[in-house]
């Protein structure tokens, strides 16, 4: 089972790869260092509520162990599309 945190890491890697591809096509290569600072709002959005995630993971584990959990590939694809379109 892939939990939400692992899925988030996978999606972030995909987004990073896609951004790197588009940057390398659009921009000439530079040897300059860039410094980026996140705003307070951005930092808050990055912070995950692990308690909520743990509760959801536990509910899914219980459903899996009882045989009542149904995987919806359509919902997974919709979630990934929604995430990627927000970037």
C-alpha cells in the first residue's frame, strides 16, 4: 500500500522533473546561484497535518483488513491531475 506521504513524494518528484524539462527548454543555462525564500503563507501550506493523515491511513488500513476498501483508479487519476494543475 502506498500511503499519502509516499504518494506526495512521488508526485513532487514528477512535478520537479517536468519543471526541470520545461526550464531547460525555455531558458539558457546559467551558472548563477539563486536564493529563494518562502512566504509565511507558503510555509503554512507546506506543513502537513500528520495527525489527520494518520487517522485517514488508519481508516484505510482497517477497511483493507476487513476487505471493504475499494480502489478507484479514476479518483487516483483525478487527484493527480488536480494536484499537477495546481502547480
